[in-house]
């Protein structure tokens, strides 16, 4: 059982307050939608929770039972999909998946990779270099990379960006499947997407 | 989950393998380093003509060529991640220790390849005496490790800055200055015929520099990588 706790998080960019005193407390099986207008700080909040940005005030605690998880170990347990996250264009889809799972100290077999690629609708394209992918295919591959690491925490920023209807359906199914076994945080403006989560956090 | 420490080497090798793959597919750093080295050597050999240079000057010239060639490509190992937008996910998923070790090994490999190409050309173009090639090779190996250990951390520091190219050389220069001075001094001695026994002090310094810079960079990298 994992926990993600944030207490009074505030962040500023160049003197402008992006968000102030945000607190949350999530346990495995719980999901949160971070909503708000453009510029409200949804992506910034996600990056603070992920440990990629240091908030100007407040603390983020990541726990397994009552044990604090180090930031390095947290990286191995998290899946992150966002439009501004890029994969290696000159590696193939399979190579990207293998590399990021190797970084997470988890092993992945060829069969596992085929299965996850099929799950995101990229069957038969794993051997192609990512630069040959469309933007929608790249988004699907980001899901494959995130899920291949068997995450305990799943962070989705604009989860259906660049996806067609079939891709959106795949994402909604994946969210349904992983919601009960992860802590899921979704940043979005889309009504259809924030309804996927049980709780909401309004910014701005 | 397996122990992270136990997997340090395998994860560092994954970073190294990924960087080798990327380099083989675009050859950016390799081309930049080799072109700079070969162009410099060609210009120097034309400028020298038949006049030749004293061995003491050749030692300095060799390390100047190697230093500037290295400056043109070593920073790429981190700049590539920032420019391609892959640094964010690598920073999230990658423990700093294996990332640094993988990048360090890649830079050592890159410099080794550069040296293998540039050194014979340098010796041929400048008529450098090759009697003490064994001693010279010892200096090269220690020099490459020291150069890579120091510059890999500097490369990580400057990767997120806007004027990266200039910053890399400016920040690396003072760090590498003691290394270069000792390498030049030791090379001059070797090229005029001194054996290993006469450059023991320099070798001790080079070993200490390589160890201190590599270990120091390894320990400091997590602060550069996370903050």
C-alpha cells in the first residue's frame, strides 16, 4: 500500500505565484484530477509531486506503508505521460521500453513488450524508430513505456493529447484498469478526462 | 524489487548502450570531435612544412589538439538529452549514479576513439619521435580518464544553460588546467627520451587527479542532476 501526501505546496515562477497551499493525501486505489484553466499550474503541480521541481513551500511525502520512499526509488515506481515528455526519437519503440524498464531495475521480456505494445495499439510497430511515428503513436508509446515499468504511481498530464478516438478509448480502458492498483493523478481541462478520477483538485 | 545498488552496473551499462546506439545513428559527437582533431592537425602540419618542431613544443601541441577536440564533443552527452526533451523522463526514471557512470563511460569511449584516430596522424604529420610510445600511452590513458571525469560533470552543469558551447569550455578550462600542465610537462620529458622513472611524480599526480575528479564528480552529480 502506497501513499502520496502533499502539505501546503506553493510554487512561484519569476515572482508570480502559480499555486498556493495545495494539500492532498492519496492512497493506492485512489485517483485525483487536477483541474483548472490554462496557466493555473496543473503541470507544475504534477512536476512538484514527481520531484522534478522543488516547491517554494510545503513538502511532498511518498510512502510505502509507513516507510518513506527515496526520490530515486520513487522514479522506479512511477509512470509519467505528458505532451512535454519526449522519448528517444532515434531508438525504436522496443528499445525505448527496454531502456526505461532497465533504468527501473525491472526486467521485461520480448513477450512482455509485444503484449504492452498490443495493449496500446502499436502491435507490429515496435521495431520502427520513434521518429517515424505520428504524434498519436508517440503518445501511445509513452503509455507503453509508463506501464512496462509496472508503476505504483501513475501521473497523466493531458492524457489523451494527440490521440484519435481509438487511442482515447485505449487510454480510458487503461485508466479504468490501473486506477485500483495505483495512485493516479490526472491533470486535465477535459470534462471527459477528469471524470475518470474520484477526487478533484481545483487550481486557479 | 532487486537492490538498486546491486543493479548499479547493469543500469549504467543500459545508459551506455543507449548512448552508443544514439551516437551510431547520428554520429554527432564523433564527427565533431574527429573533424576538429583532423582539421587542426592538417592546418598545423601545413603551417610547419618541413621545418619541424622541438619535442618539447610537440608535447604541448598534442594536448592542445586533444583538449579542443574533446571540448567540441564531450558536452553533447547531456546537451542531447536537454535539446531532445528526453532529459525530463531520464531525470525522473534514472538514479543519478548509473546515469553518471553510463555517461562517463560513454565519454571515455568517445575520447579513446578520438585518440586512436588522432594520435597516429599527429605522430605522422609532425614527425614526433615515437621511441617512448609505451610511456606516452600511459600518459594518454591517465589523461583521458582525468579529462572525462572532470568534463562529464561540467557537461551536466551547463546542459540546461542557454549559451552552452561557450560555457563548457570556460568552466572546463580552469578545472582542466592543472591536468593539462602536468600532461604537457610529462609529454615533453617522454618525447625527449625520458623513461617512466623520470615522470613518476607526474604519473602520481595524474592518477590522483583521475581518481579525485571521477569520484568527486560521481558524488556531486546527484545535486546537479536533481536540482
